[in-house]
C-alpha cells in the first residue's frame, strides 16, 4: 500500500491531458506568447465566473496582492491590517510596496479575520484591510465592508485559496474593492506554472492595474504611474486555465466531500476540522483540509506511520517571522499563536480516491 499524498498534481494533469496538450499546441502555433488572445479570453471568462466586472491577469498571487494594495491607493508608510496566520503572502506584498503590516487576531472558531478582530487594530494611518479566505472558507465580508467604509479604508480580498467559493452576497472576488487570486499549480484553479489575477468592479481601478502590471505605462513606452513593474499572465498559462476553469465547480464539490468526511469522523472533540461545520457550504471550497489538535506532533507521527502525508499551514505566524524581527516584538495574537501550534493539514484534492479518503478516516479514528 503506497502513501496517501497531500496533493498529487500529476493526477489532475492526466485527467485532462488531451485538452491541455491541444490548448498548449494552439498557443505554440499562434505566434502570441504574452498578453494575447488566450489571456484576453481568460480575463473575460474569469471575470464572469467571479461575478466581477473586470479581471486583470498578473504573474502570480503575491504580485496580485501587491498591485491590488497599490491600486486601491496604498502608498509607502501606510498601514495595512491583515491576519498573521495566512502564510505571510499579504505581508510580503505589503512590505514590498513599502507598507506597514498591522496584524489583527482571528476568530477562534474559523481562524478568519472578522470586523470585531480588525476594528481595534485600525489607526488613522490604516489605508487598507486585506482579508484572506483561509483554507478556502469565505470570511464574513459584509461587516468588514461596513467597517472599512465607515473608517474610510479600502478592503482587499485574498482569494488565492478560495476560487469558486460563493457566499450569500456573492462569489469570492466580488466582495471588496479588489481581490487577488493565485493560480499556483496547487490552487483549486491552478496553472502549470505561476499565474495570478486581480478582480474588481471598478473600471478605473482595473485600468490602473493594467498600467501597473506593465511598467506603469499609460501608452506603449510612456511610463506614467509610479510603482509599475512587469507582471503579466502568459498565453500558455491562460490557455491552461481556460481548459480548467469549467471544471472548477466539480473539483470544489469533491473537495467539500473530502473535508466533510474528515469532519464526520473527528466530530467536535478536542480534534476537529477547522471548517468542518461549513464543509458542505458553497462558501467553502476545501482548498486545504485543516484540523486542529492539541497533540500535533504525536498525531502527525501516527498518521505518517499509517502512510498518510500531512503538512502544517502555517507553522510560523507572520509577526514571528525572522524578517520582521525587531518590528513586531510587542505584538500579541493569542488565537493566532495557539493555532500555529495546533493546525494540521490532511490530504485533500479533487482526484483523491474514495479508498484513500477511507484510509485517512481509519487513521483519524485511531488518534
Ligand atoms: C492565501 C494565499 N495568498 C497568496 C498566495 C500567493 O500566491 P503566489 O504563490 O501565486 O504568489 C498564496 C499561495 O501561494 C496563498 O495561499
């Protein structure tokens, strides 16, 4: 019996190999490799899928976050409020843009930012709040939007883990001033390399983003906007994403099933799935199947002995990252810090077989 992998990208590629090969072949023969017809079609199709007026393809999800923050008006020295339990991506983007990250704690039940956790961290220097739909579960964006509106700050969604999630007020990517997506291969909608996008309902912001992703040009060879760079989604990745996008809803449904099975086995005891209660909700797309356990090292070892691969998302909170040493010493985030010692990620991807899910469930029962 082999191991149950945390993820296996090869299976997803194999399942669609003829369509992917044909799409790649079309790009090879088209003579367009960057910002061509595949890219334009993907931007239109993804904007429609997300229910946003505009989609701007960029090079990766971290650039998408950085450009979204600059696009909504953040300037060097401004503060951005974000969570510290989401893998350092928003913080990396903020630091790159010369912004100051301010960390809010997360809700103990969902490990997501809420209006109640963000509000105490806002200051007169706050220019934006960035909310991550962690592990593929939509945050409660409505109250955050209200809070940001009354404070006069922008709201940015990090949808890297939540492509296809739909809440009561709309899909991930349509809920804030701007939203960042990653198409890194492990994402629910993944490319075969790096890729990303920003979605927004604001046509002026979309135009600024198109300029920022290409040297700050207002016209070819005329750099007008500050903070421009080169960050574009190439034709090959756009073509791959166009093949995959129609499958996203089905894959997300399977991911929900997997998380629901684990949640059923663990229940609500000392070990439980972080988003178990919402596992079947359309607002959850099971990007990562994360449990919490007071005995992580022992549980990881027992699962490894049973041939189950696991990982930790994420072991080091942003405010404890070495790169921020000396700047965040006084920051205390009790929920975030406790969770960093207890989260454990189980195998979850659309092509995981029933037999593999059964094996994980059997091993969970023995913990
Ligand atoms: C929540 C989150 N935000 C942002 C990113 C950054 O995306 P990328 O790796 O494409 O830069 C990732 C994934 O890597 C992510 O999981």
